[in-house]
C-alpha cells in the first residue's frame, strides 16, 4: 500500500509540473498596461477595436493576458532602425 501512495504522489507531482509548463500565469490589464506604459483605458480600446493584435483571454467578464503574448507583442513592435535626427 505504501508503494501506491508514493506512486500517487509522484504522479500528482508530474501532473502539476506538466500543468505548470502548459498553462502559464495570466496577467491582469493593470499589469499589462504598466508593462506597456499605457493606460488600462487605452488597452481596452486596442482590444475592442482590434487596433493592435494583442491576444487576450476572456474568463467570464474578466480579461487576462498571457505573459508570452505580451512579450511577443513587444518583440513585434520593436524596431532596429531610427529615422529621426541623430542624438546629441
């Protein structure tokens, strides 16, 4: 019986590890707005109008964002060239 308990505990730990790697934590709009340097209202406008392709998760009435989607959004918007005047 003891072997079964250890086996169940190991199985449970493996399932938790798999779930953690598959499902990352979700960020709330306030956190994402702070990361992007915009207001929550601006984030809402982007989401409702589709102005920017920033995926979101809808859970009931709540909106959440995956950290990986926010990171990808920033990467897509990053530019390596600057066309303005030279910095002094």
